[in-house]
């Protein structure tokens, strides 16, 4: 009987051990959940980084064509279009690399979000002015994209960037709250 | 890196400048900072006229604009019907002839694109873009 009651009603030390085991089981489960979601966000990181590195590399290889693509928006004078044609592809590539290796991560997310907003606004402005233009975002691959396709792609990338931004903030918060998480 | 957001962004912005400057130096002979078309590929209306019969005028504007008016004797060769119109152009071209391509105005890009395609795809040398396009031609011929 005593043994049974000992099992059903643990002593002070046993109760503490059971509580610790329960807490550590909860912690382990949270850790697993956290790591799983972390892997998912890393996949999104790689996806977004891949898009920008690919787009940047295409434009970097043909800056002359990209300068003409920028000029076709009829927003900037030619010398600035040329300067951007040399500069923007490298900015995209470095920010993409930043996402992959988590170097200057928040800075890269911020710059890429700003870039995609500017690209979207410029494309929308061109459409409103009736300009039939090639955005040049993905070199010749995007030459015949329709305006809705451009818009959908840009908004999809922006949504992914914003999701990464919030997941990063959440990860920092969870990292402080959960022991053993990075 | 435990840098603030602004500092991280500034580091990336500054780092991107280095390869961009290198690339600008590498491509310095292939692109002009003054004009979208290198001066060696541009020709003025007056200069093109001095070539007389040794020139083929190519109108890169859409069909409707070509039908409305065009340089006398010009051939239409626009992006929409490129494959259809190219054989006619090739038939009238002979080695040694200069080609002058034009579109509506200085700001249009159709002439430059057509000229580039003629050089790259059709392997035609001596292809020039008319400075000021159709507008410049009209000004000189009014």
C-alpha cells in the first residue's frame, strides 16, 4: 500500500524531479518545433537569396542591356541608368549572399525589401504611363512577362522578405526565451 | 555581426561599390556615359544624306506608323514582324552598303535594338542609328 501511495503521491524530491522532467520534455519539444521551423525559414532564405543572386548575376553579365532597360522606364537620365546598371546587380548579389551566410542579415533584408518596393513602383508607374517596357529583372527570361506576372512575382518576393523579417525577430525573441536555442 | 540595422545596410551598400567600379572600368569601351548609343554608331541626317544611294534606310517603328509616313525608299523592319520582314531587307542589302535604322524620336529604343539585331543576328556591318530618329528627319525635310 505504502509503495502504491508513494507512486501516486510522490515525495517532495520526486515531485521536483517529475516537474523538472516535464519541463525539460516541454523544452525539448519546443526546441524540436523551433528547429523545424528554423529549417523552413532557412529554405525560404535560400529561395529568396537564390532569386536575387540569379537576377543580379544575369544583369551583371550584361550591364549594357540593363542600362537600356533602366532608361526605358523614362524616370532617370542616361548617366544614372548606367551607374545603376553597374551598381544594382552587385548590391542584389551581395545581399543575397548575406541572406545565405547570415552576414549583415537584417541589413540585407532591409535593402532587398526596399529594392523590390522600388522595382514594383517603377513597373506600376511605367504601366500607368502606358510604356511598353521590358523590366530587365531577370534578363531575357523576363522579356515577355506581362504586367500582372511582374506584379505577382514582385509581391510574392516582398511577402517572403517580410515573412523572413518577422521570423528573424521572432527567432531572436524565442532564442532568448528558450535555453539551448541559437 | 552585432551591428545596427543601419550600419549593416551601409556596409552592404559600400561593399557593392567596389565590384561595381571594377565592372564600370572593365566595360568602359562598350558603353557611353553620355548617350545610350555610342557616338560611333550614330549618324546625323545630313551625314546619312551624303552617302546617297549607298545607304539602306530601315524603319524600326510599328507598321501603322510606317504606313502613315516614312523616309522615301525605307524598308520596314520592326520587332513585331522581324522574321517576316528580314528576308526582304537581306535581299536588298549588298556588301559595302551602309544601313541607317530609325525609330520615332531620340528617346525611342527600337532603332538601337533593331541595329543591334542586324549586327548580331544577321551579321551585317556598317549599321547606324539615325540621330533624333524620324522627328529629326522631318525637321530637316520640312
